[in-house]
């Protein structure tokens, strides 16, 4: 598989995202966003609204979309409250409803138990490997 990583550090759910030509011809477009929005104080429900606007624009040019709910956060240097952890768990519910409404594929990683670093957000090396192993089953 050829993978094109369009990720940018600190990216939140875009209001507008002009797709580069090489992405519009991709067989599948994987979207895993929302954690940064939550860290900025946006609710899971509002993330769902933002994601819907973003995905509707992608549906115009992408053959297939897979919406991936990011693994939930845990308490850490960047995640100081249990409320933020709980909101990260609610994101999966919002995204699942959205995927059903838009008739796109969905993966909820909440049960994957991905190991995170000290910050409570980013994957450890083992977490990256586990995520890749589990995700491949959904492609």
C-alpha cells in the first residue's frame, strides 16, 4: 500500500481542507481527528458537528472514507482532568452516529487499549504498532 500522511502537528478538525490532487485519487481516505479539538475545550458533540461539515466536503471527491475515532485519552501531562478523559470516550459515540448518517465506514478504537505516553495523548512505540495491527483488519 502507498500511504500518504497528510497529518500536521496540532491539527484540529478543518473547516475547509483543499485536498491535494494525490489525495483525491486515493482508494480510501482515513480520517482520525478530534483529540486536539477536545484539548482546546471543544465538546465531543461539537467535534461531531465539525467533523460532519468536514466529511460532507470530502464526500464530494473521495471514493471511500473511513472515519476513525481516536483512542481515548488518559490522565497525563496534557490531560489534567477526568472530565477530559470522559469527553474523549464520548467522541466515539458521536462519530459512530455521524458515520451511520453519512453512510461511511467507521472504526471505534475506544476498546483497543492503545498505550499512550506520559502526556496522555500520543501513542508509545508499542501503541503505534498495536494501532497499526488492529487497523489493518478494518481496511
